[in-house]
């Protein structure tokens, strides 16, 4: 069985979007979630897969690897995203943010052993994490309805369409060696899931309806990012923070 690449997952998401549009035309109780029956079924599939495979692997990863090693892995993948963030900051007309992203990648790649060490943050250079979905939002494209994707989880119609472009900007996707590329995909997914273990435990204990809680939190978080000019990093394992400055007019 071949491992799914980001491009294949993006194509799968686009196909599922069409399926959702065909199956979920009737507006549900929540106007932002007209495809709720479809989304809930996909959420159950994702939760079952997570409980059976992904979460246990992430727990082993967290237990076996020391914290400094996990931090280095997280830094490495975050450093790769700065290149695509630079491109999207330029597309959004944010030259200073694009310059910060370029500086971060240059410093961490050279001085930080390929990004394992995050010297840029220590130097006070802010990360401006961006993706093409946020760029579309900057251009005035509405998020559209909430949509849950197999394996990838919460999204929106707009951000699902943007996945194809985001896949092209993913540096891991440009690694030519298939085995190395797939290993990086798996490592990144496990590292991300491990970072969410604590948040998952809190969610399991606090939410009466985990699906609704996740949906509302995701849409609120995504909206907060756009309202604050895209400078808020989306981290669901951290508590909510008040934006540092008022939205630009």
C-alpha cells in the first residue's frame, strides 16, 4: 500500500468537497455547517483511526523521545513552513512579514542546524504563519461552510480548495526520494499529534459534544487569525490569546 502524499490528500479533499456539496445541500441547524451529517460521519472515522493508530503512536513518540528532541523536530518542520509563509505574505501585500519569514528561514537553516534550533525567535524575529487559504481570505474570498476531511480533520470549503496550492508550496513534497519524503510526512504527523495530546485530554473531559466544540473552536480560531491580519499562529494546544493589535482598517 502506497503512502498518501499531501498532493493526493488535497485531491481527495477536493473530491470529498464535491461529494459533500451533493449530499448536504439542505441547510442544517448551524448555517456555517450545512454538511453536518457528512462532517459528523467523517469525524467519527477520523476519531476511530486516531484512537486505533495515530494517538497510540503519538503517545509512544512522546514517551520515548526526550523533550529537547521533540522540540528540535517541531522546530525543523516549522522552519520549512516559513518559506511558504513568505510567499503568501508577499501575495497578501505584507512585505515586512515576508521579510521576517525570509530572515527566519535563513537564520534557522544556517545557524540553527537546518532549523532544529530556533535562533530567529531568540533574536526576536516574529513568525507570521500563512497558507493559501488565508491568502484567499485576504483577497476577499469567504471561508464558506465548515468541512471535515478524512485524515486532515477540520477545514472549510475555501481552505479545502486551497490545499492543492498549499501542497505545491510544501517543501517536504519536493523531496525526490519517495521513502525519505514519506518518512518526513509520517514524522510530521506524529509530532503534530503528540503536541495535541494534552489538548485532546482536556477536550474529552470538557466537551459535551466534541464535534460541535471542535467545529466552533476551529471557525472562531480561523476567523481570529484573519481579523488580526494573519499574524496569530494557529496552535490548538495553547490557550487563547488576545490579539496584540487592533485589526487594520
